[in-house]
């Protein structure tokens, strides 16, 4: 399963995003969608899994959950927008992540791309950064990777100057 992971589009969608979306089997969006035309376009291309973020309005909150937990390729995946980082998880997720850790924990919000292992709970933490054009980030970033038989492979950072 080829996954394109993005976050913090803030209503922006363009050929840069769409090019990589076409190459994926599924697209995962970790919140701060902005205008729902973003997710409408993405879901017309490939299956989409998404959560709402703190800038998203009532329409997005009706269409997408705050937390999304599911199985993919033998892995337990949890996506939320504001999640924090290993050792500094947000209070909204802290108790649950330590009590019932997923294999992969995905969040957005910070606009900072990070992929790191939380060795305490044996969980891969992923934040794809921000692919939109609003915010302090200098590079627009996404992640793509493959999930197969309980393993992640071919993890790649996709970036473009703003």
C-alpha cells in the first residue's frame, strides 16, 4: 500500500500535491484542511483518510473526525491533528497513547516535518510538516511510504520551496 501523508494544506491545493496524490494508493491528511475543496479533489483521485484540525470549520468537523484509528497493512495507525511528540504528547492523547499505543502515530499542526521512533512504547511518530503556503515554514513538505505485512518501507520526504 503506497501512502501519501500530508497536513496543513490551509485551503491550498496545486499540481505539486496532485502529482504525488496520483502516485499513491491512499492519501492521509493530518488536519488543518481549510476549504473542503482540498479534500474533495483528493478524494476524487484516491481513497482519502483525514482528520480535522484547529483551523477547520464546522463543515470539516462534520465530515472528518478529530481522531482516526484504523488498520493498514497489518499496522495499527492513529491520526490526529494536535498530538505532540514522544516524551511531550498533548494531554488529549497522552493517556491513551501510553495505555494502548499504535504502531504509527501521525499528527500535524507544528508545520515541522519529523519522523522519530518512540522507543518507550515502540511507536513510529510521523509529522509530515505543512504542504500549504500559509505559515512560517520555508519548505512545503509531505511524506510518502509503503506499508506491507506490518512494516514501513521506502519512506521519502517530498519537499518544495514555498
